[in-house]
C-alpha cells in the first residue's frame, strides 16, 4: 500500500499543480507537507522551455489565433512553478475573457500574464489590474462607458461574476458602479475596437492594447454605492467591493470549487448552500485576517484538513487532464522538443470542452460533472491512453524502466504490478473494477485462477499495457 | 541611417501577396536596373499553410511565389529559416526541420537539395540548419542550431570545414542563427543564445567577438541576424531588444534603430478601399507610449505601437548599402539608407 504521506503529496500536486511524476515524487521524500506547500506558494522558478526558444520556433505564438493557447500549454507543461500556472487558470475561469470577441490574442495573453504576476497578491490589487486590463475592458465594452451614456456591462459583471455574486447588491449599485468606471478605456479606443469588430489585421498586424484613462468622459459626480456615498472612481468602488463579506464568501467558494471539491455551477450558488459551509467560513476568516491576501488564503486552504481529506472529489478539467498527461509522458521534456505537435495536443482540450482563451461566455466554464459528456469521456480516455501507451515518449520509457527495475527480483504478483503502475500515474486508490479490468488483460490461466495474487514475469509490454489501462480508468479522471 | 520606405502588408491567406510572419529576405539585383526581393513567410506554425517564398520588386510590384505546402514534396518547406543567393542567382533556403538546404532558380523552380550531415559528430543528432551565407567563390556556410557548429560546404554540398561546439568561449556557439560574409571573405555569425556576434576567417579561424548580453547600447539580447555593408559596417538584428544596432568593424556602435515605419504602397491600396478604418486610423495616435510600469520594456512598446520594430528578425544590405529590416510580428520590411 502507498503510504499516507505519499498519497497526500500526490493529492497536493494534483490540485496545486498538474500531477507529479515518479521522479518528482522521489524528490519530495523527507520534506514536511507544510514545507511543500510553502515551496509551491513561493516558487517563481523558470520553466525548462524558455520563452525565447518557444518564440524562435513558433514565431506566430506571440499573437496568432492558435498560438497563445499553445504558448500557455508550453508554460504549463514545462513550468517548475505549477501553482503559478494553476492560479492563472483559476482566474482565467472566473474573469473569463474570450478571443472570439477580442480578436487580439496578445492582449489576452497580457491578461494571463497579469494573473501570473498578481494572482496570489491582495485581491483589491488584482481587481484593480483587471479593471484596467485592456482585454477585459474591450470584452465588456467599457470603452463605450461614458459619463453622458453609461454602459453597465462591466459594472454589472464585476459585481455578479467577479466579486460578490448575485443577490448581494441592487440594480442601482450596478448603475453607480458603472458610473465610477466611466472613462476607464484603452488608447485609440475607436480604432482599436473597430479593428476588433472587423477582425482586421491590416495593414501591419494587430496592435496590442494598453489602458488609457479618459478624464473627459469620466463621471466625477457623487455616487451612492453599497451604502457609501462619494465622488467615487473605480478605485473607490473596488475598495468597497473588497471589504464586503459577500466578496470574501464568493472568492472562497470559487477557491473551494477549484482546489477542494466540485461545487454546483455558479448560477446556482444563490440558492444552493456550499458543500462544506464550515470550510467556506474558514477561508472567509482567512481573507479578512490576512487583509484580502490570496496567497494567505491559499495557504490556509492547502494545509486544512478539509483539503487533505478531499481526495478524488474532483473531476479533472480538460486542461488538467491534458497537461498532467503530457507532463507524465515527457513529450516536451526539453527545449529540443518544441514543435508543431503542441497545437494538436492543446486542441484536444478544446474537444473535451475547455478551449483556453475562448470560454463559452463571460461566466466561464461549468466544471465538475459537466466536464463529462459521452463524447468528452471518449476523448479523455483516448488522449491519455494514446500518450501514456506510447513507449517512444521519454517519460513513459522512464516510468516503464523504473517499474521494471523496482519489480525485477523474481516474479511479482499482478497486484503489485497494478499498484506500481497506478502510483506511477498518480492513482493511489485503485478500485475493484479497475483491478478486475486489468486482470482481464491477462490470458494466463494462473491469473484467471489466482487473480491479483498470481505471479507473472514483469516485461515492458506488460507494464505498458497496465499503464495504458490505468490512465483509461475512472480513477484517472479524478483527482 | 534614415528611413527610406516600408514594404509589405499583413495577410493570413495561404496564397497571394502580403506577408505572414516573414522570417528572412534575399535580394536579387540587376545592377543599375532593378531589385527583386525574395521573402520567406514562416506563416502559421500550426498548419504551415502559407509557408512559402514570395517575390516582388522593390517598388512593390508582385511577381509570384513558390514553396507552398500544396506543391511537390521536394519543393515545399517544413520549417524554413534563412535565404541566400549564390553567384548564379540560385536561391538557397535552409530548413531546420528537414536538415536540408533547398535550392531554387530565380523563377522559383526547385533545382536540388543538400542534405546536412549530422553524423560527423558521431551521434546522429538533428543538425537544424539555421543561418546560411555564400561567399564569392560559392562556398556555402551553414550554422547548426542543434550541434552548435558551422559547416563550410562546396556548392555541391561536400563538407570542407567544420568548427564550433557548445559553449560560450571563443569559437563556441549556443544555437547560432543568421550569418553573412563580408567583402574580405570573413564570416559573421549571430551566436543567438550567447548574445554576441562572432567573426571568423574563411577557414574558421576565430577573429573577434562583438557585443555581450544586455539591454544597453552595444549589448545584445538574442541577436538573430547579421549583415555587413561594403564599408564593413556590421548591422545586427538585436531581436530580443526589438532594435537594430549598426557597429563599425571595430565594434563601436554607430547607430541604434528602433523603427520608423510608414505606410507601404500595398497598405495605402488597402486603406483606400476600407475607408472606415482609414478614418478611424487618422483620428488615432499610434505612437503614444504612456504604458503602465510593468509594460515599460522594448517588447511591449513594440507590440503596442505600430511604427517601431516588433520582431526584427533579419537584416540585409543591398549593393548601395541600403539596409532592409524584416519584422516577423509586423509583417513588413523597413528600408533605411546611410545618412549623407
């Protein structure tokens, strides 16, 4: 049986990262769990595929339609700071901005880099950066939000989807919030929004946007917002929003949903209580105790008992499944592996229902069980078995070598082989169904009679078949 | 140097005029009469549809294209990098994915290819031909990005000299890229990941190094291309710093160019039939650079304006010492001439 400590490390890396390879697991030996959490929270290490090499080989990854998701995939596959990428993914799911309307992926990539830079800082600062992020401003039409004629889109969504959630403010608050954000725009907004609407690349490609405050169209009059009164600007509104208990609860529930256990979709939160109200209370407390600092809330979450006890209560998102599988398979384990295959693999996440940089709406993706449709499940199983079942992949070759070496003395039982293969791909609790399924792979009479206690020679082909079966199992869909 | 003109327009179509992530050019001159520019489009790296060579006059009169993925296997490209003409107007194109140099005549008809041999290292690794330069005797120099070496080949492709190795010392390389040969026959190599230019004689004897890592004047960040004019001045595409630096042959910086693009002939033609964009564009100020602190660097300034270089990947001189700077992310060529 795998030790509790090992199981906990695998759990932590599944949630705060994209899984863990057997070698990475070895390197965690002897490190206290709390220290592992601190390492994850503090890590700003670079990736093994540097940006300059990526851009030399894929010159279009700066800006092209298929390029930015592929670039982000490289980052997630190769990063040595997986929590940084995971937090970027977390915020991308909440502050969901889509290129389908922007037609300016470099601007959207700047937003994702902002999540990477500020995603674990004070929530007030993140919300301020978001409110000045050109991709968000164009996405929600704030360039058309003028003192003479307000556009409520951003004012509404910052309250409904980005901070407090439905039911915690009034329609008047939305209008007053929108007034505070009048004039928060992008430079050359008329030309830039026209190019976005027309998907124009002429004459010299897309010009990336930058924030521009236009005092001439900003409403300087007094506003009344969430019970406070003053000549509020967007900064003031953000300060008021971030001091609300509803904001703390909303962000806490999102963090619980992303890191701990699947919740119902966000539109149902108004009427459905949290799955674990005490856990949400703990995170809300941390939000205020640590002055809205997201990293501190994360620390509380990752070291809590409710987190440690939440194994296998989440369905991997398509991106988690794809990136985790590729990190295991080692297909991009050094910078000479940079090639156009990356576009195909990240497109698999699209087919499974999660197209990076193109969420289905401003509401983001519905998670949990909604990731699993019959078509998506087939895609997920095929993807994982295709990549982990390929002995030419460096990571797979290495896993097979490790298992063969570990089990080399005499003949080992099928049960030991199953456990070893399961652990190698991050599965620590193997169900009876999966065990039965593996046993069916073997035609030997002894296996049919003795089941997992049967002794068999451990050969590469055998290991590979069991690995492939493991990543096709129900357990591999969960984390 | 002063700005002369800008050539090109963006296009995401797999055929026809307009550039899509151009990577290098070669100039064929009929002295005193005309200049024809051959431009390599890297295009979309997901599908490679549109990876091809287009050729057109200096005056932006479109002539044609070749090497399209729809063409015969032997003529099409996978990951082409650089171009050079030999003395018989045969265009040589490196392809680092297929480890070969493809050779075309000036009408774009495929002639033959030279397969680069990585076995000289005894390990069968990929060669990855990146830069190419051809001297007055038609000897071909090619840089290997994976093996970190330079090979000197006969026109038929026989290796006559090879030097280099992985490292940062004199004569060693880290992912070398563009190259040029000067009128004395000396070779200049953009030693990309060592952030420097190295100069060798035609036998591979190390002569000197230009530049060092950094963002300051005279320093480079990932230089991708080098070109030498008839006065032996050295132009460097300082790719990672979004600029071009011109040095004298001793290494003193003469000029730093950041780009000053104007509207090309093709751009004017496009705007003439898209009046809404022309009018909105006329009301905009595309040179404003009031960026937040975290965006105050060369990359973001380049991406958020239009006149500055964004991705200056290649530099080439013509016989009159006009400098052509190809920008992959702005899909155009900016042309400069020596200040009088």
